C-alpha cells in the first residue's frame, strides 16, 4: 500500500539524519520551507548496533517549499536524510510505500566536515535505533 503522512516542523528547527530502510517515497511541500540533504551509503554499512564508522555520500541538497517535490528516496538510493526547517517552518507531506521486510530505522551521526568535499563524502556512525 501507499501512505500519505502530513508533517510539520517549527521555524529554524532541525531533524537529525536518519534512514528509512525498506521504504521508498518523496516529500511534497505545502507551506514554508525546509532544506533536505539526502545521502547514500558508500559500500555496505555495519549493523545498527555497531559503533564502527562507515562512509556516506551526499546525493541531494534541496529546498522543499510550497508546490515542490523533493527528497525522493528509495530502498537503494538516497535513503538517509536530514531536515532543516526555514524561518517560517514547514508543512509538508510524505508519500511512501513499504518495499521489503521491516528493518527498523536508525539515526545517523554524519561528520560536519567532509572527508572529500568535492565528492560530498562524509564519515558516519549509527545513532540511536529502533529494531524492526
């Protein structure tokens, strides 16, 4: 099935990087704006419980605002994203579908300094997670 989830963020707030394993979807802006950065894994990431570092690459850096579709993700691309609401906050909707088994999700701690700025490559570790 397909789910539509309406969500909002208060002005100038941040929702930390997190993944959506087993889901594909997109975000549609309704009111306000939000900077969304998406990332892909470089290689295979460790299990959620691991403290091991892994590498991600920034794949999208878009502004979601009224009438735009952005932050398109799939189970194999762009599946990590972080959100930064603008000065008016944001009201948006996600249109998502589950693809595959339930895997839980995890927050992702992405280094603020790029390992390779030209390629958008960053080191990361798993944050808190919820089992599937």
